[in-house]
C-alpha cells in the first residue's frame, strides 16, 4: 500500500535542500538531517506498530505497553503537535447525550480510562466542571430521565439566569440541561501522558518520522518510514485526517474539513474560571471555561467546516474564522467578547466513525473518521484497538463501528 506523501524528508536530503526542510515539512526541523541520514536501528519484530500518535494512537500504545506487548509508535510530527485534529488545549466530554445508545458503555469506559491515566501519569487532564446544554424547551430524553446514578439537572429559565448570568439575550423559552459528569479534557496533555506512560512501560516511539508504505502478508506487517523498515505481528492505523492517504479503502469515503477555535479575554475572568463555569453547548456553538494556565474563554462553532486536505490546509486563522464566533459572543456571551488571545485551526474527518480490522487485509486494524466528537472516546477506542491487536477481538461494544 504505497503512499505518496507530499513531502518526504529523504527526498529533500537527496536534493540537498536541507535548509528548506524545516519550513516545508511543517515542523520537521533541519536538526533532524543527521538522524535521517543515519537510520535508527530497528528491533526485528514488534508485537504491534501503531501508525500515528494523536488521540487514538497514543491511547493505543499506552494500552499495549501496559499489557507488556512490544510496541512501536510512529508519529510524523512532534508528539502532541497541533497540526492534526487534537490540538487546541481542550476538548469537551459529556455523558448525558449518549445515555440509552450504543455510545453509553464507551463513554463510561472512556471516563474510567481517563481517571486511570491521571493516576498513571500524575497529571490532571479531566476537569469535571459539568456540561450545560442550552436550548429552547430542552427536555430530558426517556433514557436520561430513567438513568440511575447519572447526575443530570434541568434548569428552567430563571434558574439558568441565576446560576449562569454570563449568558444573556436568550430566545424565549430557553432552558438548560446540566450534566454534572461532563467536563473538559486537556487534549495535548492527554496525548503526551499516554506516550509518557507507554514509554515507561517499554514502548518505542519514533517521532518526526513519516510512514510512507505498509504491507501485510500471512506472517505479519512491514512498515516503511522515512528512516527505516519495521516489522510486527499487527499494525494499527490511527492517522486521523491522513488516513485518506494511508488506507486505499477509504479514499472516497472520508472528507476532511477545516475548522477554527478562538480564545477571548473576559471582562471578569473569575466568573469564567473552570471552578465556576461549565463547558457548554448552545445550538451550533460551544465553549469552555478559562483554565488557570491558559488565558481566555474558548469558543467555537461545530459545523461541517470548509473542505480541505491535511497537507494543504490553510493553518492561518482569518477574519471570517473570527467573525463566525464573535457574532455569537456579541449576542449571547458579551462579557467574554474581549480581545482575541489565541486562534487555532483544526481538522474534522467525516465518514464513519469506523474502528475494526481492515476488511480483506490480514493483521491490520484501524480507526477513522472520528469527526468533531471523537476525542472524549479516545481512551476507550485505544483500549479496543489494543484488544484487536493482541486478542483479535474486544469485549467493548464496538460492533456498530465495524468498518465498511
Ligand atoms: C476544532 C475541533 C474541535 C473538536 N472538539 C471536540 C470536542 O470538544 N470533544 C471531542 O470529543 N472531540 C472533539 N473533536 C474531535 C477530536 O478532537 C478528534 O476526533 C480526535 O482528536 C481525532 O484524533 P485522531 O487520533 O484520529 O487524529 P490526530 O490526533 O490528528 O492523530 C493522527 C496522527 O497521525 C499522524 N500521522 C498521520 N499520517 C502519518 C504518517 N504517514 N506517518 C506518521 N504519522 C502520521 C498525524 O501526524 C497525527 O498526529 C474536535 C475536533 C476539532 C478539529
């Protein structure tokens, strides 16, 4: 399954264009030239190779390494970079929307796994600040009303105004559901922590190394990168938006789009602190409280996004990115409509979501198309991928995500 990366470090070296390498490869610095000319010695054969160490791949190597499997994770950029789909400091998680559906056991497992990762790494990445969903005449679903042990509150218009006066000018009849199990996950910290613990358990990680080709036969898999060739019993492909290039089966089934995220100064930051303010959703818009170590109230719009491709996406935020969220802030959350403190762009991948063995190919499984809501599940998806790699099946209920 040869792929043709737009930029391959080795080609630049051959061309003698080392000086331009750092700029053209989106972060692969020229300091890597010596390493590239001198490929790293590879272990003969791993139990598993994980391609891509974003949200899904990092969770997978963590799970595999903890089980004692010999695992190699390969990442084309730096660990916990912001060039894929997991950058931007924080992601939302919630339980209420998934009650009674196929994702309920997965979100519960994911939350257990986030807590386990916090213990293993000594880092706090899950701030359980609650999730507030504002809507006109919001009602509990039958599954939400029946769910025992799930802390959900309904706030009528006056309770909403009293508890969260930050929101204003709401349409008549707006009330809210408050899911106390919801909260903020620190995305880059989670990826770095997964990698950290995996390394501690003996995983090998090669960052700034691009997978260019992979093949599979009865005996296992062979993965060719910009620095060497590696063999394993199993390959997990978790390349996010780049799956479109690595998995021929998906070429016409994935769509990648560009979205943006903004952080804005609040008039009174203390009322937006993570201790006082939840993550929230209001129609297509959603937002986050302010973290003690990252300034600003984060707000974004969940929509289909502008079609793009991972290697040619415009990563510079522009005026219309900002206008998209400013309009909502001005209307409903004006006390957070201060100066722009940060803006980032990010990619959704639409299609599945799929998780399972790659159809018709031995010893390869994959995860793809986790679009705008996949991060919160990544700690559980990583476990399911590790199960498939080691046992060929998983106890987690992932059948509904079976691939094409
Ligand atoms: C703006 C935005 C907001 C979001 N908000 C939320 C939210 O609030 N809650 C939520 O749950 N989800 C959210 N999501 C979705 C979630 O973040 C993604 O579904 C998830 O992060 C995807 O993880 P991934 O591992 O599939 O992709 P990535 O994290 O992008 O990882 C893929 C990795 O593979 C590497 N790779 C690719 N090709 C190669 C190669 N050839 N060789 C080596 N490495 C390679 C890439 O460099 C990358 O690191 C949001 C997404 C975006 C873009």
